[in-house]
C-alpha cells in the first residue's frame, strides 16, 4: 500500500537521498556516468555519480565536505 506524503504547515519537508559509492583501486576507473532514477509517478531524472580517489582518510574527508556543500546549496534554495 503506497502512502502519499502530506505537508503540514510548519513541518520540515521530507525527502530521500539517493547516494551510491564503491571503492576500487586508484586508476581502475575509466568512466563515471550518470545514474538514472524513475519516481513513483513515472517521471525520470538523473543522479550524478561522483569519483573520489585517495586514501581512506582522504576519501572520507572529501565525502564529508561534499555532503556539507550539498546541504548548504539545498538550504539556499
């Protein structure tokens, strides 16, 4: 049974973050392409996939910066 979202005045908007990641050996990736998403209403969109290379600590640091930047941009809208 599908439930429809209802906005309540003053309530925060809710959403879904689609994020995928995989660590492979540095230099092993030849291309990163857009992922596709289909919503419940049948519309289609793209999810940009990102590539971060480095040590585990470097990757973690860059990922956290990317997530912070994502929410800063979202807050500006």
